[in-house]
């Protein structure tokens, strides 16, 4: 697969270039952990889709994009590992996935069931002026039976070095020899994601849970899974024939632009590589990158964010509100 002609697109200037290239009918990828929705999420999910549609229609084309909102319910609620900040590619889940996590302070409501409609409705609201645009939301768990999801997930369990070797070679981050885990089964007994999963010679799955000590054996379909977000992107891109991914510039600085291309090669994906549009990194009033873990996350008026984006083509968006 040739990747030499691929290039990233950045910020409002990148939107204008893509509007020139696109027909207005492309499939666009938006992926998110269902754990809050703040200004850092509003850029790729609300402001940039709206700006792209506006630029398309300025050129006399109809905005008829399909925006796929991928709800990452197979990601971990919390991370563990030798040192997740220093060695972010030698990690594993602490506890369970979002699929099995309840909303803090409300043990009756699943965190995904709470945040999924909020996220999806925010995207729909931002695109309400474009009646030909479609918004479709997809949970990872909804994709379990899809062939490409199964193939890539099983390959990741069998050979985690498909991911680790790419990360070691194409990022500036040290990747330790162990642990290298990028997919695990969820224990059917306790719903924790701790232990070891193995693909047996007959294609079945064996999982030894370190939390409850239960050993479980069954078919692929008998389990739910934790799937690290970098290889997880591949089946979503492939199955839904994605033309463009919109994501934060922090992922570009982490090396994701080259890593994704190399993972396409490692997993032998035959479909086209999508283009990538990067959004500014949002900084809170405290000067820190906005994030729920930093407790500086806020939801802002989309009109305010819109003005900030069109008047700023740097990689940082500093909030004043």
C-alpha cells in the first residue's frame, strides 16, 4: 500500500481545501468515549462538521455527507499499566469497559445509555440546517458480529505485536517489551477486563480472569471485549467505507497519522485510507488541555466556538469564557 501521497489537513484552512476536493456525499468518522461531552469534543463533533457543510455549499455543492458517530463502548473506563503516562502503549484496562460501567452516582443507569443520546443529539443539532446530511450512531458492541471487526479483533488478541511494533517504530514513545495487550475478552462472570485472553487452534476464545479467577471458554460470539482505540479504528473505517476522519490535533502529535497508515498495512486492509482533518487542541481557562480527568471540562455555546475556530488557524484554542 502506497502512503507517500497521504497528507493531513488542519483547522479551518484544511476544511476549505477538503471542500474543494469533496463531492459532499462522503462518509465521515467521528469517534468518542461515552464519558462526558465538553468543548474539546464540540470542535470535531459540532463545529467542524458544520463548517465543512458550509464550505461545501459555498461552492455550489449540496452537503449530503453521512456522519458516523462511533460510540466507543468497548474502551476502558480507566487505564492501568506500569506507568500509563510514561508508557501509554503498555497499558491494560482497570476494571471494566464502558459497556458495563454505570453512571457515577446512579447505579441503575449505564454510562453509555446516558451519554450516547447526548452526543448524538449534539451532532444532529449542529447540522440541522443541512437537511440532506445523515447522522448515524454506532456502538462498538453493535459491530461484534461484523466480519471485519471479528477478524481484526481476533488477530489483535493472537498477535499484539501487530500494534506494538508499529507504535515502537513510528512514534517517539518508548514501548516496553511487556505488557503488550490491545484486546481482551470481558469476563462473563464478573464483567471485569483483567487477565489473559487466548485464541485457541479451533478459533474459540479462552479467558482467564485475574479478578474473579474464573476460566471461561467459548466461541468468539460468547464474549464481549475490550479493544484498544488504535486498532479498533480499523474495522470501523473498513466496514463503513470512511472517506474522512475528524479528530483532535493531540492525536497527530502522538503520531496517529502515520500509525494508522502502517496499521492498515499490518492488518492487510484492502479498502482506501481515509483522509484526516485535525481540530485545534482546546485549553481551559486554567491553561491546561481540556479534559474530564483534569476537571476543567466545560460545554460552551457552539456559536462562540465557531467564531474562535474561523478566527484562529493555530493548533491551540484558548478559551476566555
